[in-house]
C-alpha cells in the first residue's frame, strides 16, 4: 500500500513518463506523412481526412471489444467534444499550410510556441501554476527546438507575413487543443473516449473542409475521385492505416492520458521533445546524422523537461512538509 507521499510522487512520474512516450510516438508521424506525400503526392487534407477515418476504424472495434462502456458518453458532453474535434481539425489544417508556406523547420518552431500560449492560457483559464521555472523550461524548450530543427539558418526565415501568421495560429490551436484535453479530464471524461469522439467529429469537419472550393481551402479533394487518391496502391493505403492505427492513436491517446496527471502547460512543454525523437528516428531509420547544434538543442529540451520535473517534485515535498507541520 503506497503512502500519500509515494502516491503523489508516482502520480507525477507516471504523468511525465506517459507524456514522453506520447511525444516519441508522435515524432514518427512525420516519417509516414513524408513517405505518403513524396511517394504518392496525396493532397494534405485528403491525407488528414483518411488518417482520422482510420483512427476511428481502429478505435471503435478495439474499445467495443475491450471496454464497450467507453463508447458511451453523456449527452451533455457532446457539444464540448464536437468543439474539441473542430479544434483538432483546424490544427491539422493550419499545420499542413504552415509546412507548405514556411518549410518544416520554421513550421515546427512556430507550432511549439504553443508552449508559451498554453502556459498563459492555462494560468488564465484553468488557474495552472506559472512561475520562473516554467518560463525557464519554455525558453529552453523553444530554443532547443529551434536548434534541432535547423531554423537558425538564414534562408529558413525567408517567409511571408501570411506564413508567419499561419504558423503562430498553428501554435495557438495546439495550445487550445491541450487546454481542452485538460478540461475534458477535469470533466471526468475517459481519455480514450475523448480521443474516439474528438477524432470522429474531426473526421466530419475535415470531410466538409475537403469539399470546399480550391480557392477557399487548397489541398483538399477537388472531385469525388480525389478522395480515393491512392486508388489501387494498396501499399499506400497500408502505410496510411499504420500511420493512424499506430503513432496517431498511441501518440494522441497517451497525450490525453497524460493530461489527467499533469497541467496542460507541463504536458505541452514535454511535447516539445518531439523533434528530439524525430531526429533520433531519422538517425536510426534514415541514416541522417545529428550535428553538434542538434545535439545541443536536444540537450536543452531535455534539460527543460528535467528541470520542470525536479521542481514539481520539490514543490510536492514542500507542500507535504507544510501539511505535516500543521
């Protein structure tokens, strides 16, 4: 039987561990997406639509078999989950456009400005802690992410005002996604139930976005046949299914689980370690070498996460001692 002190420590450790594993899974999605877009030139919004469809195709039978109760949700939660799904679909769209307009390196850094957005919005909306150590972790994470992504190259920042705006809104949408996930946990919603319904609604929204005119929403399905872009390329369909059933379900699912343990600002900070895992995966799978700058950036990101974990542990011990002295 764990003591209250041991239980609190284990709670923190579980949250950090789950969030890091989530980042590791999410980091592999770039490899799948790059393969599909380069090999088959599939339109980005069509890819996003089918990715969400296959997430639902994976989750429904698994949850229905293992824990059918997770497929049921109270009617009062439906509007919230629909709004959550809309935020997810908008994040997918903004991320796609940001990569197209800014390039992968700049888009990644702008996306992870969500760490600062989440910290500020979490303090305002959810009353989450915001102090000097968290700001230090944010600075270390963003600077490290910039180094790993190679964004300090002079040519990387030759972007338009539109590209910059889209990139910042990508980070803001991811911050809102994180906050809504934390709020869903506080509402008592199971993270896997939340994942299933959120992706279900996101699929419907992406279907609608895909059929908008090209002038309004580029990168979608201009005709009905475009929805089946991969045709009889069964290898492509297989990779797309693996992208959804593997890193997407595990990555987003564990991200939601970690929000039940930790504040959204902390989970979002840990998520900035994703470029580190991407660089490591590229090293082992694609033979890409990590240079000194990328290694330095990786250490900065991990240092920010470790500093935050140690500080959370110190706060936990201080609160326990204060309680014992009463």
